[in-house]
């Protein structure tokens, strides 16, 4: 260490202490293998058990810290190489994102902050890294941003996309990486012994600085020291000595400090607390934890702690516990969690600063620390913004006041979640029925849901002024038992099941990197269309009727420019419309190609469209074929900062109507009767228009989130459904009355996931199907508009992630097996078919209660529609001729047995009371004849 004056620190008397053995976290023998990985959030400790499992423990649990054999875990499926906790997904429902790196890429999990209640095997999202992931971390200030190292690459992911948005070439195999506290810089240490510093948004290949740090053959680990322009590296010298170096990131020509530690062989893990400026070092196999105080003195930068900790067993890996989980009233300024080398336990190590009194909060020891609210969105960071982490106070009194204020304003995403957590726990105590709450008019409504999402409750948070004396008392959550007779449709589908069948497999070159606005996949009874990798906007074509292995070369439609969106014509199932980023709409007639493929003939790529016209001047958003009028298209584009929705007559290539918007349009939906259209825009507004007149009929707030949203009409154009993101990026469903979009009539919170949901609605059964790109499940909900309920019916958990899901029309379902829905599903390696069925005993009969006549649009011409003609509809009877309707079966009534009325047996007390009552009645009855009065007299002679 360089000589210099020692700068006293308020942490100079820090005492590190190993917790008592009964407070160690223990697992079953053999669960914690060598090289165990652990990370802590403010609530939970996550530990790799075995090779592919994750187990959890309460960070501050004191009653028991032994993992039960049946404790729920996460089953990753492949070997977990690293993991990290992210920001909370929602402060009201308490889920936190967890990312795991493995041989098969990245998986994102939404973990309840109170711990798992069941085994999790299906992640919320999968991200394609391209190769095995060695290290992974969440961005320190940007939401939903993940950094992963894979071989010699550093990849930056926005979880809204399955592909990496940025990829840095860092040289040889990356051993470790670090992100500066404000997110501006990224550093990597590679196998070639070079430490490099990048600004990933300015250059993906040329580092700002690079230096050969430690020349040993073992791994080097690096760490930014908070907001200071300092970088720490720990590694090995040529003589295999362990050493650490401190660098000025503005110039890596030579280290500020380079010092040998010892000759132990274990790789050192550095940990740093920017609030206290404490640096802790612990190596694999060590029995000592060293600590240093980082100062800004001109003579020295690191002051070694006078009292390092010697533990009772050798350690393998260590992790820091977030500051908000510490016992600040005991002056605990730092806490480590370390795994023992025998794999039997995780040891808490607490660092405290002695003070005379622990009755008050010592603010000099606890500056404000990083909270659970991200400072930036992923989009803002990728656009070049930097920001320091949002902070919260560790003062318990301030945290309580802050929580009360957050609760009174109804805000989600507060820095302190205890108040909202208490409200959520109170709601969870209610039985699984609809909750009704009366409250003052100036309260704020918060929608709550249980873990399964099957039942909903609404709670009111009363502002402080309403809780003052004289005002109405705070409301309490009360449950109202739902009617015993559920709606018939909900009852008959509540046991709905699903089956998965591989339709086509061995697909090569699938491209999942489509935009949120694009549907990414489409299918009809004759044709499936999906994007392929390669230049020129390639779309793969494959007949629906052909199953099995796909050829190496898939017939392709080459659009000449990157495809923004595409859709098959609902009236001509082999006609394809595409919209490209050059603003061109192209029409492709594919009937001959489909016929050739069905006959097994080889087909060349189609380079020239049947017809085309320019719809917009530049990059466009999406295209929609009118569902009831032939030859009518809707297209949307940002149009040079003047977003617009246009309605086109394809035959004349003319604009029928145009609808300008203040901000980018996210989605559009056309009503079943063909008269109206609805849009969701980036300004968080939903609008309804009359397509013929071009008038705006109504508008209102859609969703609080800024991500993509979807719109869908329900029933006979009377209600509009939107799916989007609420506060704290929690996905939600809202249903509006079409005549008044000012406020929704139903708001149902679903879950927390970055994937955009795509809705499909079965009007016959009132079932809503939701699927998301990058997810591995399809969820079904029953929509009861009359009772204002959206109830979860079924969740189809599938083994692979999907790039798109398209539901087939009802007449394509197999009614003989009671198939109520059928969906085509695009996955990375082919096409799957998901069948939804309802179990029935009498399958020899046609289930006419499930299959009413199928109604479909006949296809009105554009000229007739513009002239005011109503859309023509036709109906199709789905009943096979050889099946009788189940409703025709004569119902057999079972005679009821006569009811017997049994007298109630009295208790001894009741018997005595009844006896006294009868005796009183007799005593007061003058006409009552006593038994002795009926006796006859005796003759006088008989006395003798």
C-alpha cells in the first residue's frame, strides 16, 4: 500500500461478525454443490441447488432457516451459470424479476417477493443469446434491461424483445463484466488478460480504454466503485499471487494501486457498497473476509480495515444484501451472505458500527440508498440517457411517512412498499369471491388479484384528509359471496383442457425479431406465413395441409424491403398483403404456390408481387385487412412525426378515409359490423371512429403504461376490449362501453411480464384467449360483462416459447371431440397445433350448447359499403348430419322421496322449562280437573 496519511472514517471501527449457527441458512445434504451461485434481493435469497434448480429463503427470516424437502423451487431445465435480481415488477402485488443464465440462453422469471408457493418450471420470458451464457446482470438504473456475457460478446437486452439490442465484441472469452452505477459505461475482463471500458451505445467494437491488467492464467474480476472514476480489478500475477489493482477510468495507462494480497489459489470476489464506500474481498476457499475503506485523499485511495473477519469454515462464494433489508436501528451498515465450502449452509455475516445508543436512527451512518424504482426505461437508456439511481431514506420514521403518503395517493411503484404490501395481504385474507367495498368518493381505486389471478378484489385507499376526525372512517375490505348459479357458459367450460401437437418441424432460419406492432405470424385454412432471416424482407410460405418435416429451403416471398407487418385475406385465404418500411403495400396471390407445395413440387421464391401501391412515405407500423368488406385495408405509419391511420380501397388504390393521431398508433381494431374502428396510441388514449364518415365518436384513457397495446371488439360492437400495461408495467385488461370511452367498465390486472399480449375472443362462449410473443403459455378468461367480471378459466403451459399464435375460425374445429378452439403456434423450429376441448360424457351427441350456428361475414364490396349498405352475414350449422343434438335427449327425472319431519330432541334444561310452563298453565286453569277429582267415594258401611 502506498504510504500516506490515514483519513479517519466513521466506519473505521466496523466489526464483521459471523451469525450463530442456528441462524445459518441450511439446505438438504447435497443440494448446495461446489461453485454454488447466490444472489440476494431485499426480500429473498436465491441459491442454485443442484445444477439446474433455484431455491429461496427469506433474507430476514429468524424463525427457521432450514429448507424443507418439499419447499417449492424453480426448475431451470439446464445448468444455471449465473443469476441476478431486478427491479420489482409491481409494488402493489410484490413480484420481482429474476434472470438466469444457462447453456440454452436467458430466462426471465417473475418471482413473488413473499416466496414461491409452487414449483415453477416455465419462465415468463426467454431471451435468445445465441450461445451459452456465462454471466448475467440487470442494469442498475434502467428497467427491464439485462446484460449477459456469452463467449467473447456482451449482449444488452430489452426484455420487450427476444433478440439483443446491442452486442459488444470484447475480445477473448469474457471472465467478468461490470456496469457503472449511472449506467454510462461497461467494463469487461477477458481471458486475454485485458480490461476494457466501453460506452456500449456509441461503439460496439472499439473500447474507450483498454489495458493488460493481471497476467495470471486464472480469471480476473472487475468492479466500478460507485460514482467515483475508479475501477477495481482482482486477479493473479505471473507468479500466481493474488493481487488487486485500482484504476482511474479516465486513463488506464497504469494503476493507481497495485498490491499483492497472498498466494492462495482461490478466485477473489469483490463487493462494494457505494453508500458507505466499503470494499470487501473474499476468495474461494478463504477463511477470511477483508475490508477496505475507499477515500478521496490525494495520498491513498484504499484504507485496510484494522479488524478483518476470520470465519469458522472456508467459503466458496459471497453476495451482498441490499441496504433496505438491513437492521439500521442496530447500526448494521453491511451484510454478506457466504456459502460454506462443504455445501451445507449459507452464512450471514453482519457488519456493524458500535454506537453508544441504538434507540435513535444514526443518519451519518446511513445516507439515502438506491431504491426499487428504476431511474430510466429501457428505451431511454438505449437512446443514450444516463441517470443516477433513485434513492430512498433508510430512516424508519421517514419510510413510514413516505409509505403513508404513497398509499394515500394510490401510487404504485413507491420506493417503500410496506404500506401497499400490507394492503395486499389484507386483500388476500378475503375468500375467493368478488369483493365489494363502500368508500368515500375522493378515494383512489386499486385493483388487487390473488396469486392465481382467478379472482379479483378492489380496495380503496383513502386520502389523509378523509381519515381526519369527523370524516368517514377508512373502508375495510369485505367479501360478498357470489351467486350460487354461475353463468352457464362459465360453468360448462370451467374444466376446459388442451392438447399440443407438432404440426410441422425442423424449420430453419425463423426470424423472431419483429416489432411489437407486427403480428409476426399468420395462418389460414390453406396457408401459414412467418418471417425468415435474410435481407429483403423474407416471408416463409407453408401449406396448412402439409404436416411433418419441413424442407431445408422454405418457399419465400421476397418483399424487397424489411417487412413491418403482413396479413392474409380472410375472404381469399391464399392472398397475402404486406407492408414494408419503404411504405409500400404489396399484394401476393399464392394459390398456385400452395397447390404446388401440396403436390410435393419444388417452388422458387416469389420476387414480384401481383400488385402494389405506396401507402406511406416511409416506415410503417401495421396493416389490417377489413374483416367484413372485401378489398378494404387499414394501414398506419408515424409518417414523419405526423402519425396517421389510412383506409384504402385496394382495387382503386385510393384513400377512403384518413385519421390523424397526435402520437404513434400502437394497434387498430374494426368492429364486427364493419362500421367502427378503434385505435390505441402512444399518448395512452383509446379512440373510436366512424369509418365511413371519418368522425371521432369517443376517446378516453387506455393504459397507464407506455408499451404497446392491443384493441379488440366484443359481441355486436357494443364493447371494446384493450390489453396493455398498467402502472409498474403490470399487464391488464380493460373493457369499455363503445359509446363512452371516458372510463372502463372493467379493469382486470393480470400479471407482470414485458411481453405484449395478443387477444382473441370467442363470442359464442364469451371466452378471451391471451397469448404473448416470447412466452410459453396461452391463458383463457371468461368475460362476464353483465357482472363486470373477467375470470381465469385455463392456462395452457407449453414446453417451448412462441413467436406468434393465430386462432382458427370456429368452423375448422373438430366438434366430434368437443374442440371449442384451435390455434396455430409458431415456435423457433416449426409449427404447433394447440387444441382446446371441453370434457363431455356423451360425445356421441353434438354439443349444441357449445356450438351455436357459426356466423361469418359474406364479404360486402367496397362500393356497396361506402354507399351505406349494411354488412352481409351468413350462418353455418356446425352439427354433423350423423350426430343428434345433446339437447334432444329426453331428460329423466328422478322422483323425490317424501320428506320426513322429525321432532327436535330437547335438552335437559329445555325439558325442565317446558314442564314448568305446563304446570303454570294448569295452576291458572280453573276448569282443570285433577286426577284425584275423578276418584269415586266409599260407602259408609265399608268403613266398618
